[in-house]
């Protein structure tokens, strides 16, 4: 039933809007899901959820992290004629903006990102990608006053909409915010299924905020959690589509097992290299379960996770990332395999249940 439970959780969580810095709706929902299954739970001042589950006796403290935020937009200004200008929050591709349906603010006011009619576009306009600063949202209101009276104000979150689409093979799901609501789902399901008698030590589940804009939730949360080692659960882009030279650019494929980034980074600040102890335990459990791992070094490709923040915490924490592959990163149609997600769940559950055996040495 793990796969079906993950499907249900993913559907619930992806249809909630929670852009970076405004994750409150997602945080509230996850709190409701978790409370019956944890020993302690709190939300820190930054917004991170810290859920705690004690094992049958003292042992290593394991931190598992998944981020709650999604990429999005933010209201920059409301023009006198009622059109809305915006800024990007996180890595939103410019070429995915025109023609998108969006919901704005706490009242989820519907809007569309407008585009000049093709009949009036010059040849140059028809081929050029407009930048976010050239785009606008049309909410079919005709004055700033009317827009403000609807409840929209400067700083409101703008999130594009996307239904929860099961593909012909229903093991595959396409929707928004798979990054990283799939791993939030995995972590919720883990807490649901673990009993005190199942493991030794303490499990800390941290649902972080503001990962998409700089790993800032994890950067602060880890200093409040007395972890001995940590694993970030996230997604990783696939390179198995027609426009990508898979072997040369990104040898990650959908439905071929979890991704295991050995080294990743965005510039010097977010560089991380998986700790050998974390690599050992992930590889061991995957091997025991006959699960294939897709190992990758993705240092020059602009990819990082909360693992980079975890690895530098508390004087240097053994840390790494285990990732669910997904196609069409940072789009409204991120495509994921529930089989890959289930495999991540199985590995993490096995690590927790054998927590007392962890060897955290570097050598």
C-alpha cells in the first residue's frame, strides 16, 4: 500500500499552494497529517516543522529533511488599469510563463499571464522569449482599486495551477510542486508507519522552508536539532528526454531507481559532497533491497539541495541527499514515477530500522 499512500499524499500536497516564504498552507496541512504519529512536533520561527519520534532505546539521532516550498511569483505592483506585475521567486523559467493560469494571494484569485496575440506579433516577437519583467497577470479587473478590493496586495504569492494528472500508466504522475512535495509525502508516510519498537535512537523529520531561494530553512533548522547524521530527501532532474544527450549531460532516467548525487552544487556556497558514511548506508540498504541507484555528479549544472546546508551544520554533519527523479523541473508538469518514490521510501525505512548499526566514521 506504500505506493498508493504516496499517490494520495502527493495529490493532497501538490494542490496546496506554498511559494517560498509563504509556505503556511502547506505547513498547516502537514502538521495535521503528522500530529497523531509523533512524540513531539513544533514549528520554529522560520517556519520549519520539526517532528520527533523516539525509538525503543537511546541511539544515533537521524535527521531527514524535505522542503515544503515551491517556486512561484510575487506581486510586484498593481497598475492603475488593474494589470499585475510580478517578480520570480526561485528558479522559474521565463519560457514557461506566458499563457499560464495562476492563483494569487490568500483568496486564491484566478488570473492568467497574458501574451500579445499571435496575429499582432512581429517575426522577432514570435520567436523571442519574454522575460518576467515584460510579463503581467490579467485578473479581468479594470482598476487598481478593484484589484485591491478583491484582496490582492503587494507581496502576495502567485502560483501557477496544474491538475493532478495520472498518465496512461498510473504509476506516473504529472503536476506542479512534485519538487519537493513527493518527499514530504515520503516523510509523512514514514512517520505514519514507524512504531517505537521498530528502531533505536531518535528520528527527526524536518520539513523545511525557503529551499528554492537558498536553503535558508534548513540552514537555520539544523542548529536546533541535535542530529548525528542527516539525509535530505529531494527530487533530481532527469536527462532522458529527446533534447538532452543523456550520457553526456545528465545520466538520470525516470523509473530507473533513486538518484544519489555524489557531488552537487551551485557555485562555491552550495557545493556539497556526500559524506562517505551516508553513502555507505544508502548503498548498503539499496543493495539489500535490490534497488538500483543512479549515481551522479552534477556540480556544473546548477543543482543543489538542503543536503548542502545540512553538511555544514553543527561543526560538520555527515550528510547526503537521496533523490526522486523527475522530468520537466520547475514546471507545472513535473513528471514523477511512484516506483522511484516508493524505492526512496524503502531505503529510508531500512536505514531508520537499522539505525543502531550506523558507522559515522569518515574512513
